[in-house]
C-alpha cells in the first residue's frame, strides 16, 4: 500500500494573497476542512501546513503556510496534493482506496491468474475495473463478482461464473 494518497490537484491561484483553487480527487471534499497539512509529493518530502480551507461549488480553496503571494501560489499550479495514511479518510468495511486497488493480481476462485488491475473508472452507479493480462477485460465492481480483496497478499479474487455474465473482453466482437 502506498503511504501517501492523492486528494486533489492545484488548478490556479485564487486572489492575490496566496490562496489556491483545488480540484478535489476524493469522494468527500469536506475532508479538506479538517486537514492539518498536505504534501506536495508522493514521498512526503514537502509538507505544508493548512492555514485555512473553504469549499465552493465543488472546489476547495486552501491557504497554505509559506504560500503568501499570487506568485507563490502560481508556482503550485498543476501540482498534486497528498495526505498520509494518518489523515486519510476512514473507509467502511469492504471499501478501498483506488490507489490500493491498482496493481492487484486478479485471479479466479481456483487461483488462476487473470491479470493485473490497471485502472478504475468511476462511471456512475458502479466503478468499472480494467484488467490487463493474456485476455484483457473490463468488469463492474459488484459484490456478486468480487469474492475477496486481500491488500496484504496483493490479490483480488473474482467469481468466474458471475464474471462471465458481466465482463467485456478486449477480444470480443
């Protein structure tokens, strides 16, 4: 599992005092209101304390310690913001961070490896998972398809019968 999770991207400076406009990459943008700090890289090397946070029309606006001018805010444009696991959202049982799912070995209940989970598409009602392997495919993230997710072992086990009903294969005509 990755120690840092991406929660948003800096879009642009907001005003002249260093506030930045963030596109949130999280299901709960209100979580920004309680973050004590964020990181500017996946390794946690550059930590910035959050001085103020507000929400407006689906965007997050942050004031960060040390970012006190439009020029300093402009230097952050395009940057991604990360949180450590300590400040990550607490997920209910059976829910996972996308960053933790990507790269899992996907197998069926008999242990046959089907490929690796490459991408998660948030398409509406259900997420859609893309698996790359000898036979690439897409499938909806449904409980009837997913038998088990084991982050420690790095595996996702699928029910073959249910998968055949819903999967879309790359080689299908």
